[in-house]
C-alpha cells in the first residue's frame, strides 16, 4: 500500500496564521476551504476502507474468525497510521493543490 502523496506531518503542528490567508486574504475563508477539503478526504478514505473491509464480511461471524483475520487487522492498522484528513488538507492548501472558488467574489 504505497502512498505517493507529499510528506504530511503525523501530528498537529503550530501554524503561522499569516501563511494561511495569503491565497484568500481572509483567514476565515481559508479555514472553510481547508475544512471542506478535509471532509472530502475523510469521506474518500472512509469509502475506500469500507470497500476493502467489505471483502472480509461474512454472514456468520464468530469470535474466532474475527481474531484470526490478520489481513483485515493489517488494513485497519494501515488506515489508523495514516495522517489525519485535516493535516492533509492544510498541507494541500499551503502547497496550492486545492481548487476552490468563491461565487460571491466572482460577481
């Protein structure tokens, strides 16, 4: 499961607020953009995880089968180790990799 995305901090770091509003000139607009992108990333990851784990679903799970499925456990651990969606969204925003538009500004 290789990940070709740019390096993202694995934990929260302190950010300079002046870096966050350089693209939009409004810190609140920047935060909304990053929040919406984080929701997109989170939904994509959740859907991907559910698809992978659905392969292991069976109609008659018993306790021994749940503990014996190492591949399912490894998939779950992989997703737990991934950087949080908010951290990825902030990094993408700072790297100018997020497309956004504000219809109110376009009028």
